[in-house]
C-alpha cells in the first residue's frame, strides 16, 4: 500500500520520537510505500529552537519520502503554522502520491477544506485523523479555547471532516476535549483510542545497550537509576521531581536529567543539580541517545505533563512514577508503576522503588507485558491498515 502522513499542525524533524515519525517508520518496516507531507517549520537546533527549513522533496535514511510545502508568502509564520495551516497545493501533491491511505495528524487545520475536495474525488482512498489537543496544551484564554477551538476548528471539522473514516484520540483527555469543546459525539464521529506508543528492541540488543549505558553512567548492578527528560519546564514539574528525589535520600539511587531547560527554571535547576552528587544533568539527547538512556535506567520519574517518553520508557520495561492523569491511569493499569500527585507521595515512591528490588523487578516485568499488548507501534498500526 501507499500511505501518506500529513503533519500540518506540528513541527516535523527527521528521526525524532514523535508519534508521526514512529507510525510512518513502522509503516515502512511493514513493507509499505510511505510519504510524509508537512510544512517547513521544524526544530533547527539540538536545543529545540524553532525555525523554517527550505521547501522541497527528499528521501530520508529509512526510505520515507518527505515533502515540505512552502508557507504562503503573505501569511506570517506564527499565524500560518500555529493557527491557519492552510495548504492549497495539497490536492495536487496527493494526486502525484496516489495514496491508498491518508493519515492527518491533528484536525486543527484549514487544509480540511482542500482535503475534503480531494476525498470527494477519490472515494476509494481511506482517510484517518487524530487529535492531540486537550485542556492542558491549548490556550486557556477565552479566545484560544472557546473561539479558536470551540468555534473555528470545531466548525471546520463539522463542515469538512465528514470524509474521515476514523478520528483517533491519543489520550482519554483528548477525547474529552473533542466532546466538551468541539461538541463531537464519540460514536457519531467514529472516534477510537489510538494511544501514543513506542518501539522495542530484541532481548539481545536491549541487554547490550543497557550494559554499555550503565557503564557510561558509572552505575553498579545494585544501583537504581531514575530518569526525568523532555522539555524541562514548570509543566513537567521538573524542579518538584528533583526536590523529591533529593529529599528521598535513597543511598543506591541516582537521577539523570535530559532535555532542554527553559529559562524560567534555569537558575533554580542549576542550584538543585549542584547541591546533590546523586543528580546529574546530561544535556539534550538525540533520539537514539535518549533511547539508550532509557534502556540503561530503571524508573521514569515524571509527575508532570504528558510526554512521549512515558510510553517509550514503558516499552523498554521501565517502572514509572506518574501523576493520576487519566492517560497515566491507562499506562500504569497493570500495576507497573506508582502514582504520585504531591511531594510526599513522590518521595515515598522513590524510596519504595529504591529499597525493594523485588517490587522494582515486578513492575518492570509488568511494563514489558503491558507494552507488548497495548503500546508497540508494530501492533497499533493495525488499527488503520
């Protein structure tokens, strides 16, 4: 089959660990011809700074064709990439690609208008879409939440989104957002859960990476390694997790931090890291380096906002300390982690997993079983084949 992924409402970077990257990669590994059609906005540096790259067409190292469409010259970057996302050239590009399946990542786009015209002309093409917007990651202002999402995007989807065969939500919170803000009906609008997922390695490759990574990190076999990663910011509760780890004072535990630091927490972050020889900041990591780090460590310490690291860590058999968000209740539904919503609960969870090798081993094994059943992209792609 020929599968086209449309990434119109988010930045696209080759080789990253976002859902659209990994779904497309899995499609390619399954033997399908795959293209990604996207805009020119991307992260241009390792620190996560945004910029525009040239329009054009190329084939990446996995054999996936990437087509970048130019921004309309008269529309400012912020307005185009973050609000309008209208590409009149989409039907012509799709004509050239001749897909069997089109997957639209994010329905918040005016490009639903030209896509609906293409779909009407090609009734045999199957269209799928997903939603990544929720109450946490969209603007809390009346204009942003109620007008832009509740009126503009909702009306666009109701008027032009009828060609979508299934509308996937990637967390329960994002289903609730479609229902409460967009006024969609789960059954009528053919909504279905497609969780964010991850990849896995063979037992041999995992063991090799884990041994090498733990040697690099200076860890002994009895040490329990915690990881907190992503964009290090207030919403991730980065400072809270570091403070809890330091206060837990677990003798055989170490916390590794990876990602870009926001300026709003930089000063206190650096002071906290400097205050403990059990906390180490590793800087920004490439996707491969981050995967290696997850393999080498034991516990995700992430009591803040959702990150793809949650799912990927669980796919590598890590136990997790997460807050009680609905999606986290799904992720830890096999007893493969501990919930923590405040400082005392986080401290207690860290101490428990550091002091009980049997508990930690049991949770890690449960993560492996859970991920094989629920999170591996090799299984998730079957929802739209």
